[in-house]
C-alpha cells in the first residue's frame, strides 16, 4: 500500500478547491500542496489530508495527528474542527474528492493508457493475466493491478488488496507510463467500485465475468452486490474514450447486465450462449489442458490452453474479447492464450511422488468451489479429498452452500479454518457443517496445518487432494495476529515428512 503520495510537482490548493466543488472552504487557498494522504501516518509537511469514512475508524479522528505531521489543508465532510490554523475544505463525498484530487495530481494517467477493467465474483485474476499476456504479445506493454500482485514495468509488488485506494491506483498508473507501459489491466472489486476507488479512471474496456454469492456481509443482498458491479459499466464512455462493455452471456446476472438500458459503451458479449458474439466451439476438456475453437466477429482460430476446466475457457473468451475490441489480431490472441501459464494459487499442482495428486486453489465461494471440484473430478482415478474453511467476519450465508458443494462433489472433506479473523473458528466450521447433508463423508480440524496433514495422510495412490480457499495467500488472519501461512509451502513441507 502506497498511502502517502509525494507529487512530482506541487498543485495550488485553490485549483483543488475548484475541482472538488466544496460545500464550504475555510482558510487560505494560496498554498502549494506537496502531496496527498488518506492515512495520517503518511502525512509530510505540505500535504493535503483527506479524512475518509471507514468501517472501523473515522478519518476525522486522525486530523489532529495529520496536522502535527505537517498537513496544510484538510478535506472532510464536516468542519467541526474549525478554528485550527489550517484550511478546511468540506465536501459531500470525501471518497469521490480523494479520487478526483488523485487523478489531477497525476494528470489523468488513465487517459494515456489503454485501460481494461475486469469485475466479477470469480475469474478476475486469471482473465487479467490472460489479457496482460495478450497485450504484451501485441507489443502494448501492460501493467497489472490485481489480487496477487501489481506489475509496473519490470517491477512486481505483492498486492495488499485487489483494488487499492484511489491515490495508490493513480500513482501506479503514472509509474506504468514512466516505465514504458502502453496499457494496463485492472481487477476491479465491488468494494473498490462502491467506495469510488476507481472514480475518474477512463476505461477503454470493462469486463464482467460472473456474479455468485460473496461479500454479502458488505453488500447485504445480491441485488446490491450486482448494483455495485454495474457502476463500472455505467461509467464506460462517459469521459473521453469510446468504450466497450464485454459481458458474459452464460451468467444470468451477465445477461441481465447486457440487457440493461442506458449504457454508453458498445456491447460485446462472450460465452457458449448461442447469442454470444465471442464464442467457444468444439470445447474439449482434458485433465491438464483445454481446447476449443475461438469464434469472433474478427475471425476464428483453434486454441489450446495449458489450463483445465470450463471456467478457464470462459476466462479465455473474456480476455480475447477485451483485447480484440482494442484491435489485437485474433492469431496474436490465440498464440498468447496458448502460452499463458497457470496463475499462482489457481489450480496450482504441487509435485509429489506419493502416487496421488495435490492441488492448491483460491476457491472461496460456493460457485468457485463447485467449479474446481467438478474440474478435478475428471483428473481423479480414486477419491477426491478437499480441505477448506470459510473466512471469518465475512459473508456467513455462503458457508453452508460451500459445505453443500463439498458434500455433493468430494469423496471426503476436511473442514478447517481459513482466515478466522474476529470469529471463533469452531463456530465457522459449524456453519459450514450445516450444508454437509446426506451421507457426506467429512471430519473437522480447526488447525489448518493439521487438517492439511490429515488429508495428505489419508490419500492413497490414485487419489487427489485439493486445499482450497487461500490459494496464493501467504498469511493467516486471526483476531489479534497475522501469522505466515502459505498452503503451497505447507503442503510441500508436509509431503516431505509423510
């Protein structure tokens, strides 16, 4: 997380004041702003501090700290701290103001990059990696902002969150330009859209992969979750660029989105649905790869992916459509897709000489777990064994649904902890158990490492073990601590000691 942004050039406060359309302004506006921060700990002398609303903390509570560190102006939604020797700009929406200021500080970098924004419950990361590979192959060096990492030229930074705060995004886009990038691919989360972190980004393409249950602890209902996703598409074509909306017609929410009126972007649909504009025909799913014929308005060609599973065919169609509308030729798209390697933590095979197979996957929603187990079933000669849990302080409604998916598709399940956060791990497991109906074979082990060991220990020749839920993540979150924990490393170590 970048948090405090030192600007390459200063910006007069009076310009910022006009730009954010304030409710009131108190104090002088002639000063030069040296940088921007939304975390008081990152404030330096000459900075502008934006006090954001938070779920756990209020930015206004840290204004005094920001002033001690040298802030010369504050943007907030109230002037209750008037009387201090600082300029106070009151706005209706501090998040929108933060995004608008960040765009201006970095001189609208999205206007100088070909921008692809990808949203949806599942498939964002793999689709973004595929799109990045295609753009690189087409001679349009691509930056990447997503769940696993941020890529800026030759630099790779582990991701703190899928969609960072607005100043962090704008700073990275600016650095991509300076590193020689001509394009950028972003995963756009529903939280990022709802909290206006991507406000002001001029996308060339918006992609909708799918919508399944997740994040209802935040959005409350699927309708509100969907409404947050649609914000990406409502913004397409509202700035300088002529934009395209690339939407999955195999998903019911995608079909609803495609039939929504009032969008300015040109619609491009993809999927196996007979009305889709970008389609996959003659799909063949093998244990370690997938083949299909890519059919588009710009031509058709056979494609052989290194990735198994029908969901990866869908991801490939999304990436193909998103780059084709930018003018990338179909042969280039096909060649790049064929070279795309498996994404870290997404159906990642862990080598073993024990006679059984082991995979680690990020699947943490009912739909994702169902897709992964269905795909891995085709790789399994013996039993399919799954280890998973559900995150604490997150959508509780999906827990029994994930239990139901495992009960239906796995031969044996070991229920364990994911990231318990502020909840009792045993209570989370009990809620998953509610979905383990019928004659489901399962047992429970709160300690994740012990659960993985149990699954590996029971595996025999021909079996397949999948450790699901955390994928690429390298830590485990508890109420009062975060500990190092990478499923892939744990599996490798345990296999050596079996």
